[in-house]
């Protein structure tokens, strides 16, 4: 009868397979051994095959034995394969070594930086928010590190603490912080952020204005229509074009009429063409009417006058 360790060793040989499915099935089987497989997987981190090292690291993260932390940190620091190093960092994050993920956001390789940011965002831990925001707002830090942090925060699940912090930093003097906070608020899926972000449509940096327009479209509420219509007057055509795109996506009579008016006064021919295409697509799809916040208020006033009702004082 074969011993458990021998079975694990035999199954682990499949981690070097060229077939993703075969590697996945092998790892699932190895994981069933739990802590009994940890020594084999740690040894696997030294294998000459990149797939073998990567999937060994993945297994250690899933099993969750912190005895693997030193070996995984060593793998991250020595390996030349960015996929292996990225997987080592993910495993370290699953094992609670968050400092290694912060280190990963400083990595020389963009893929590793973005992966580390994504892993931190997926964890969505309140305890990490202050450190992430400190890094974001520290202008002495390298830009690629701060961008990675912004990506991490944007992946956070809806979080009241993060929402409040992002709102408080919306008017930060550093444009990268403003950009990040707009992205954070759009991913929090809270429509109360719409008027707050709309205030930045007059920002001096067109990248900030462009991010606002894109984020208003993501939130996709009637409150976003009026700000998006105002963005059609932006002096930068890329901002106007994005406003066209987002209004067309929201759809409705008000949005489409605004696009038709914009077509007649737009001075960039390629933006005109973009408008025509968006209007045509919206009309073909027969998008239902969506009213702006101001139009909704006007409708309520008409009903009040007609029926003698009062919705608010």
C-alpha cells in the first residue's frame, strides 16, 4: 500500500504538465492532504519547472499553513518568472503577510505590481485602508507605487470607511489622489457620490475631468445626466467624446436630445461621427426614457400643481 507522502509526490509531478486542466486537477487532489502536503509543496518551490513552482506556491496559499511563509518570501525574491513571483505574493497575502503585498506593489515588473494591488483589493480589509491611503497621498513615493495603490483601493468591496476617506480627499492638491478617489467612489456603487464627483468637472486637469465623466457613466443614475450634458462643453475633445459615450449608454430622451444638439455645434469631425453612431445605436435599441434629476423635480412640481399635493416642504 502506498504511503500518503508517496501519493502526494506522484501527484505533484503533474504540476509541471503543459495542460492547465491537468495541473488544476492535480493541485485539487494535493490540497485534500492538507498540512501533510506542505513539505512537498515547499520542496516544489525549488523545482526547475516554472509551472511546478507556481502551482506549488498556489497550493501553499490555499492550505494556509504559515510555516510556508519563509519559503514563499524567498521564492518571491529569487525567481525570475513574474508569474511565479506573483503567485508567491498571492499565497503570502492569503497567509496574512500583507507587508509582502505592499512590497510587491513596488516590484520592478508591472504585472507583479498590478497583481499585488489586485490581491490587496480582493482582501478588502479595513485595517489596510490607512496604510494604503498614506502611500497614495505621499507624493515622495514613486508614481508606479501610488498607481498600484489606487488600483488596489478601486477593487475594494463597498466600504463606508473607504467611501468617507475618498470623499475627504476629492479636492486634494495632487491630481493623482483626485483621480484615485474618483475611481474609488465609482466602484463603491453609491449614487450619493454623483454630485460630489460632478463638482470636479471644472478641474484644471483634463484627466481628472475625463475620469469623472467615465465614473458618472458607471454609476448610471438619472442624477448623472445633467453633469454629463454639461461635460459636452468641455474644451478637450476626449472629455466630450467620453461624455457622448456615457450619455448614449444611459440613454433616454433627454440624453439623446442633448447628443443631437451637440452634433450640430461640435467642431471636431470625428466626435461628430462618434455622436451619430451613438445616437443611431441608441435609437435602434429603442432605449427607454431616463429622466435627469432636474427633470424629475419639474415633473413632481407639475403633479403638485395639478393635484394639489405636496411631496416635500
